[in-house]
C-alpha cells in the first residue's frame, strides 16, 4: 500500500460523501449500481471509501497497519478520502452499540456471475439455471460467502434481507447486470442455513418482500423464507444410474405405486421413510414409485399441486439432502422414482411468484391468459424465454440433482388449449385462428428434448386428458395437426380409466349392455405409449375408493376388484395404482390421515380380506415382471390378439361378460388372460387358442383362496382340442370362477 506524495499542485477538492441523488436512491432501495458508489474507488487525491451500515455508530477502514475511521454522513452512510495511490485490500470494522465486528465489504467484489451465464440467461438457454440464480455458497476472490442473484427486470431496485442483517436489507442492495434483468450481490461471511428474501422496489416505488424463485431450500410452512443451502450428499446409487436406461421404458416392466409422501405414514421424515418405503414397495413388487408433488407448497390441502418453491423439496419432511437419502434408498432397493411436476400454474401468494417484480413476470401479461379458471391460480407465460428457461431448467434440476427417474407432468391439457375451461369471449384464438397454445407446445417440446438429452434413462409422462395428436411422438415428427410430437415417453390413458371404471360400476346383470366400455380402449391402444392410471384423483372428493366403486356385497366388491386389477395388469400399457387400493381400503383417501393401515392389523376381524387383495397385488407384480409377454410389446399391435369379447365377437362372450385375449412377448411366447365379470361359475367354457401350444396352465387366478376367493379353478394343465372356436382351429375348455381373471401360459 502506497501513500500519495505531497503535491505542489493542489487537486480539485473531492467530497467523499455521496451526492443527493445517489444518496436518495441508495436509501430508497432504487439504485441499480450500488457498487459504483459504495466500496473503494480511486479519486483525485487518493481513494474514496463509502459504506452503508444502518444502525452503526462508527465504521473504520482496516488495511494492513492502516486504520482510518470514516465520517458518519447520517442515515447509516459513512465516507472518507484516504491519500492512497491504489485501492488496497481492506476490511471494515463496524461498531454497533455493545459490539464491534470486523468484516469484508460486499462492495469491493467483482460480479460473481460470469458473462457466459448472463448470455445464456438472456437467451433463455441456461440449462443449469439453479447454478446461476438463487443463493450460492462459494469462495469468490479468495473469500467465502454467498452469492445472491435474482431475475427481476421490472424492479427499480433489489435488496437482500435475512437473518444475517436482522431482516433489514437497507445496507445490502444488489447491482443490475446489464440488460438481462438479473440483480447480483456477493455477501461475504454468510453460508448454509441463513434465511433470506428479496426486497424488491416496484416501478411505482412500493416495496414487496419475496421468497427466492430459485431457492433450493425453504422454511417449513407456514413460514415462507428461503434458506441458503448446499449439498454435501454422497450418492450410493451408481449401479442403478448406470443401468436404468439399458432397456427403453416402453419395452420394460413398469408397475407404479403412487403415493402422497406426507400422508403415506404421517409424521415420518424423508430419512424415516427411507427405512420403510423401499421395503414395502419392494415386497409388493412394484418397479417404481410415483411421488405426488414434493416441490414446496404453502397449502397442504393442495397435495402439492400449487407450488411456490419450484426448486426446493418440501421442508415438511426434512432437508434437500434428506430427500436425496430417500431417493438413494429406493434406488439401492431397485425401485425407480417418478415425481409429479407442475409447470401448468402457480398460486397467487404475494410473497412468491405472482407479479414478482411489480408487474406480470412469470405469468402472462394478458389477465385472461394468466388466470387459471379452475384453480384460482396463474398460468405461466410460456412465450417468454426466461420463463420457459425457468421451467425447463427446473425439470433438469430434479433429474440431475436428485437422481429422479421420471417426471409425471400434471395438467398438460390445461396448457395446450387456450380455451381450456373458458367460455366464449374469455379467450383469444392463436395467430392461426385456432385454440391450440403454440407457446405451450414449444415449451413442452423443449422440456422433453432437453431432459432426454441431458439425463438418459429418465422418462417423462403426460397427464393429458384429450385426444391431442402425438403426445408421445418425437418432437421432430410432424403430425396431422401441423405440430411436431410433444416428445413425452408415456401418457396416462384417461379414457381407459374412465371407461373401465364405468363398466365395473354397473351391476353384472347390466354389464353386457356396456361391454364396449372395456373393449374400446383397444381401438386406440397403440396411438400413444400408455400408462393405465388408477390414481389419487379417482379415490377422493366423493368418487369412493376403488373397492367401494364395485357393486354388490363385500365379497362381490373384493372379487370385482381382484378381477379388475388382473385385467388391468394384462391390458397393454403400464400400470399405476394409488396407495391404499393395494389392500382394498374402503374409505376415500384423505391427506389428513393417509391409508387405513389398521385394516391390516391381525387383530382386526376382516384383516384376511384386505391382506388377500394385497397378496394378489404382490403376485400380479411377480408374475408380471417374469412374463415378457405382459410388457415387452406394450406399444406394438403384434403383442395383442383378441380371443373373445371384442366388439366383433359374434359368440356368447358379450352376454357372458367374458373378455379373453393373448399377449405376446417379442419371441412370440403367449399369455392368455381371461376375465369373467359375472357372479357365476362358467364351467367348460370354450376358448379358441393357438394350435402350436401343447398345453396351458394357470399362472394366476384371482379367485384363489389365499386372495379371499372361492378357490374355483383348474390346477392341472389344459390341452387344446381340435375343435374350432373364435376363428381358431384349436380350443380349450376352462372353468371360469365368478368375478375373476385367470392367466394361463404355456405349460
């Protein structure tokens, strides 16, 4: 450090105190470049030092042996001119009432966000946005601290407030970085665990305190602050991650157990769930779990579908690393993890995304486009590149940072159609005069393409309830609608679900008049790559649980349920079953208390009834996983053949409520599924079969005594006879139990 020599030529007088304009802007929180006036700056006569430290009694510059007190200019502003040739390395000693702190000056640091990051943000192409925005603990210019960065292009100014400054952001204004709309500040000396929010000055001068849209950890609701975090987790699932993409998902077994993590075992944390959930799911033989949304949400009654913290696993169950521990445990048990993801809308909470910087930002600028008519929420503006980037990077984030194996995208139909749930006059057609939302289409295509490129082995699944063309078609293949495919890997088959449940709700005596409700799905079964979903939506809000949808007495209800589950597992498409339905819970699901586990208590008199259904689900998954015919050609018409019960069947099967079909593996090996949805035994029932199979035997019978059935069946192999039936030269005679499904395979 070198002092200036005495000069014979007097320098113009320099006043280190701020001028009135900069002073007013700093104190009002509207200064876009606080680093240009705070910190140390060369000036005629030396170096000017300025600091903004509200409530401080004194501020001293400490540079090596030099210690110089700055002048208090009022309102927490301190300044001084030191006769130095260059700006030295320095610290600030700040005196408060009762304490003295020595600290780094946040305003002596260069931006901790690089030009490449800013360019990618401006282009809407930053695929790891969470590493550029939000709160990032780091070492910057040799000093440890946390970099805060937030996108707020309409703000007059941004300050960060938190536990480290007693929630007064006056002394911590961020700087605006060019024309990107990004504001940034490196705060030395703070790290993991600090709470914070952004204080944003709107265009009208009013202020709003906001949680960080890129916060990776939050307080436990109902508290709403963001939390500085960094992961220290060491993964143990390398084997799983290396192998998960070896077989395309549509050619692999895929049986999903859907659950609401907060209510599956109420009160358990992520780490406690890791001790129970993998063992339970593995015992039942499911290949995957699907977790209802875990991104932070303020209202538990939304089940996670109204998200405010898109980058933060809910703090209700623990930390982000605790969630990593749960995913890791599931992977080490051989179970994939699918997560519900909600890019369709967000709630209006005034501390979150809604009008984040004083104007519509994440939501569409047109109020009619922004307001979601069904849920009172706001829809994202998919046409804005920064918003699209926020969402695309969020999808990548869950896959890369938490090793999630799939994303089930909620409410896709509400994104695709401009007139979704809107009356005439409440929506505006697109530029071609249509009802499609091309911005949403482009977003979904980009999201899918990016996720599949960056994270091989991951699958995306659409909950799309209309007949939109090409949901699971590749994005570069244009369809009749003029759009390329959306690029999803799988799609929920909502039509199959609605039709089949409608059929089962009828009394068996009337089912023959509704036979097509069970067969129509095969008309379009290969138009997309389907999942057959019996999800949470079907067992709430007065819809009754799955077993309670069935007509008749308790015995008939359970028999119908067992027959339906086996029909579902044999039908082309993957399977999804919501928690509690695997043991025939009679009550609807409630997020307040979760499944009725007491039904499986041996002390309960009807426990065998519920255990029997759960045993069936376990055996369905066991046989399913070991039978390639049931999953290898789910998307190939050559993997399915009707035997009896299809719409063109001229025999008695329609009147008998019987459905019989073959599934075939890639090598041609068949499995014969036969369902009898009548409450009567059908003895010596003749079914046409291929003539190249010498004998058939039961591999599963839902009427088995161990499942709670009557034990009707035929354990011995059945040999074909040279009697034509159902258009085939050979046939077998089987005994069909009442309200049952029987699977037969070559002996």
